[in-house]
C-alpha cells in the first residue's frame, strides 16, 4: 500500500507527514492543527507566540507563551497519554486526593469549569497584590 505525503503550513512552520489514507491524515494532522490554531493570545490577541518547555516537579511542562512584553500570557498544554500528543488545556484543574492525579475541576452540576480568555492565563505575583 502506498503512503501519502501531506503538508500542514502555519505562519513560518511547515509540518510534513506520511500517512496511509485520509483517516490517518486526520489523526496525524488534527492534533498539530489544534495547537497551531491556539497561536493567538487569548488576552492581547497577539500572534507573536513561542513554544516553551520547562521542568516543574520532575515533569515536562509544555506551554504556548505570548511574546508581547506587556502581556506574557501562557496557555498550558496537556498530554494525551494514549498518543503522546499535546492539546490546549482550557479548563481549571484540581488534584484528586484519591488518585493523586490532576483532573478537570467540575462545578456543582458536574460540568467542567473552563478558564476565561480561552485558557490563556497571566501570572500574578502575590507579593505585588
């Protein structure tokens, strides 16, 4: 069976993938496109966004960061364990005391609590409050 070569372009990034069919193309390019579509800051609407990876408590943390010096908002990215792909995390989280794992926070009706600004948050220094 022959493989298809597909390209996904966004700003100055081009992703090349080899896929078996159109379903495979969706599975491969969908998560990448989801990240690229998040490359507009939810606070200032800036398009100068960078990819960032850092270590926190022994874990890799993936974020999109607004490069506007007046803004510097961040969008946290979650990891899908089954595919090892990333996705924009647009909801609040809390640590489940029973499992000791982070999971979406839910309101009294059992609905996920979403963050304002489409998940983009700004760091607030507590000492400056």
